[in-house]
C-alpha cells in the first residue's frame, strides 16, 4: 500500500428536528487508524441503544443521488417509504435515522477502512474489516450516550459482514438483523456451482471503487454538509489502485476454494447472538445465505423471515420497519413488542398475481413438505412423478438454448416452497461442461410467466448451477435437497462418458394455479426470457431472467471446452430428475 497524502478531517455537529448529528466522528482502531462515522442520536442527555452499519458504500452518499433509479422506483412502488421523513439522510441500504432516532435509537454509519471518509487499505470482507467492525461495536457500546447494547441492521453488504463480526462475538453486540445478505464468498458472491458470475466485477467497479477513500474531487459531495463523500484527498488512479485489494479479481483468478475465500467466509456456527435473518425468495446473490445462516447459527434465539419484491424494498417499507422495531425493541430496549410470541419462521408465500400469503411456521424446511421427485423423459420432453420406462438421451449445443421438460397442465394448485435439487446424468463432447437448471412456469396458452425477483422484473421460479468438473460432493454436509460441493479439486470429464451431477437449486416459493405447467430447462448457459424486450440494463448487464448474475465470462469459459455438445441421459437407470418441495394445499 502506498501512503496517502495527509488531509485533515474536522468533526462537526448540528441539531435538526430533535436529532443531534455528529459528522465524521472519530472511531479509533487499535492499530492507530481512525475510521469516520456519522452518528444520529436524540438531542438530549439520555442513553440509548445503537443501530450500526460499517461498510464500503460511503456514509455521505445520498440514496437519491448515488442510486437515483432505485430511489425513484422504491418510493413510486412503496410510497410509505418516504412518508413521515424529510428523507434528507437516506443512504443506500441503511436505516433512515428520521424513523429510528425519535423512537430512542442511536444510528451510526461507519465508512469501512479505505472507503468514503476513512483512510487505509480497502480490503472488502477481510479479516481486518471484521476486526475493525468488532472494535467499532465496542467503541459504540461504551459511549456516554449508549446504553451498552448494540444491534446491527442493514441490507446486502451491510448484512453480509454482520455474519462475520457476529462470529467474533463482540461483548456489546446484542442482536443482529442481516437483511438479504450472502454468507459464502466463493459459492454466493463469485462462483455459482463453480461457474464465475460477472456480477462481482460490475458491482465492485460501480459501487465500491467509485467511493474509495481518495476519489475526492472526482466523486460526489454530501448534500447535507457539503463534504466530499470519498475524501478529502484526491489521489491518482495509480495511488487508488495501490490502496486496495482487488477482491473480485482475486475471486476470478482462483477457480477453487482456497484461503482467500475461507478468510472471507464466516464460521456461522460461532454466531450466538439473537438473530433475525430476513431473506428474499429470489436474489441470485443473497437468497441462500439467509437460509444457510439461520440453519447453521448456534443462536438459541433466532428467527427467519422471507419476503418478495425488489431487493431493497421491504427493508424500508412499513412492513419491514415494523418487523425490525419489534425485534430490536425486544432485545435492545426490553420493550413489550410482542416479539416473545413471534413464530420462528415467517413466510410470505408467492402467488402469480404478485400477492403474498403471510404464514407463520415452526421450522425450515417445512416438516409437512412432500419431497416429490419429478423424473425427466428425453423421449417425450416431459417431467412427471412417474419414472420413464426406457433409457433415452437428448443432445444440445452447450451454448444453445438447452433442453426443456414440462409437466402436463396441472389439475389442481401446486405449491412449491423450499429448497430443491436436481440429479442429472450428463456427458460432454469435451472435458468439461456447465449445467444451469432453470425452473419455469407457463400459463394455459403456453406463455412464459415472469416473476418479480429481487433485481430482475422478469425473473424465473428458481435456478441451480454446477460445473461438471466441480461435481465432487462433501457427503457429510450434503442433504438430499441441498447437495454441498467441495470446490477444492477438479474432476475433468472423459469426452462421451456420462457422469451424475447433483445440483443445488436455491430456495423458492410459488403457488402454481390449475391449468398452468411447471417446467425445467437444462442448458450450458443462462436461460433467457423469450420475447423482444426491451430488457432493463444495469451496469451494462442486460437482465432477461438472471438479474445481474450472468455466467458468460469468456475467460472462465474458454472455447474448445465449454462450447461442445452436451448429452443428457434419462430413464430408470439414469434417474435424471428434480426433487421439489411440494407443500400440501390447505383447503
């Protein structure tokens, strides 16, 4: 790391509408580095619990400016988000202080090392960042205005690093609410089933490097105090590059799991603090993380909530804020919020009309699940609970549209809620092949059904991914509905020789009406929604059913290996099939 030019940051404070605001408050680290925080608290002499985030998105970057399309979409679809607030202090994926401070909370936003107003080496999700977070929590828990209880609440990155710091067990940390946050650096963020996703590079370039400490005059200013959101120094491009770790680039260079990924993936079993894990049914980065953390955490008090809509929506809606306040009111303030009666699992089950059915459950996966195997038949291109009588095969170009299999029109409603998996016997004309399993729905007229997922308005029902050379399972960690792959060695294919692949399909939920059909596409590339569009484009990525996680990096899929011919075997010996979580319809 090259040294940064010295630049003085002056702490400032002001009071507005009963909120005392401390801008650029010093948060000292044990190695001498000083991180900078904005602190919003009641303007009196009382002591209050703390809600904190620490991360790389810049505490001073206004939601309305840094993420304008998302902000307008959010308040247009959910006007309750903007109601009751001036929205002056809204920042991407963190709480609105104007909705929390009046209820007796201190809201703290800390720029992580090397980002925003905090100097140092930018190293996302690193052990250093987790230690910084630990020390920031302990700092907040011992301030004069603190009651000694600190909670963590945020979306996405501000959820993912909650798992990490909670595993370190800071003494003043009393409750966490990771809202849509991945847990596994390799499996969730960088490589789905061993296949590189391009999301990370686009995200890092557009959302992280643009607010690295030292962007200075090339970046934005905080509209509330006029300060540079990523300064004050203005460094050269070379100096900025020398002051950061290219975490996503490292993930791309490392095809297998190694110490770099392990160091950025928390030991979820070490989490003991009370936890509300809030998942989205359809986020190709975060969904599995919330379910996995809820299942593995050692917390004796833990809850799982699952919702739909856009990635950032329910966090800010009245529904989400009420849920959060009941949770934190119980654990940080000893209030009678009714949380003691909260069911362990709260599901918002999806329906095709865009509505959700709220349902309290006692476990996940649901104990009443009828695990149903749907067998694929290459001869008829169908999928059915009845096993085919004969062995057959179907071939497709690995870079083509793949092979489709459909049920007959349903005679009654079919609820699919839970994790799923696929068993596919596959051969390739080359030494490797990617397999992407996409669950789909069609209406009685054969029209494709698209679902609003967390990022993409034209989402599919569910997806699973696996690179054939990564097929080795960790037998102890695997479950029938969730195969777990080691990703620590490669097993190349012998051209023309079939192997069995067990593919994890991330959790989902949908009630499919009578007359509709359920289908699956097996392909060597991402499924694309049919039609001429126009399709939304974000960060240069066109979204046609896979949001911002395309798996088409040519460096990761070299010609001559991933552009061959794939053969899928079906029948009583191959047993190529899907294992789906069918929930009995309550009449």
